[in-house]
């Protein structure tokens, strides 16, 4: 590690405990596993925290925090499931406009449907 102010170089030693056998616990493999975890963390948590400011949420009682977090994750996964737009851009477009949200979810009569996505009515 290089200290920015002084330019001094130092070394850090990190110990880790794993349940993997030595044949599966090479430093390269453990680093790959660790980086894979942070890829998932950055893809999920970062997007939700950036767009919904979840870390500063004041919902603290009962099942509220978990329920709201699930709704946020559902919204992000729904946006990711549609091609094209980014999460922040889509949320800005849908913000405070219920009609646009229903059109986005294809839940209104006016929603533009692509062929093959028509709602089926059960007699």
C-alpha cells in the first residue's frame, strides 16, 4: 500500500479462515471467490442504495425494513428484466406518475403491447 501524502510503501497482512480444503484454497481461488462476492454486492446493494438511498431509510419498526427492501429489489429486478434503460433513468421517468407506471407494467388498457403479450381473459 502506498500512502498518498508521504509516498511511503507499506505491507498489510490479512488472515482468513475458510472451510475449504487446502487443495481448493489457493490464494488465487480465494481472491476470485471474494471478488465474485463483491460483484454481486455492487450489482445489487449499490444500485438500490444509489437509487433509493436505502442506507438512510428511516423505516425501522417491525417487518417494515424487510418489506420495503423487498419491494425495492423487486422494482430493480423488474427494470433489469426489460431491455434498454438504466434503473435511475427509468425511475425518474416513472416517478410520481401512476399512469406511466401501469403502462410500464402493461397493466392498463392503453399500454403498448408487443405481439404475443396480450392479456388473456379467462371465461
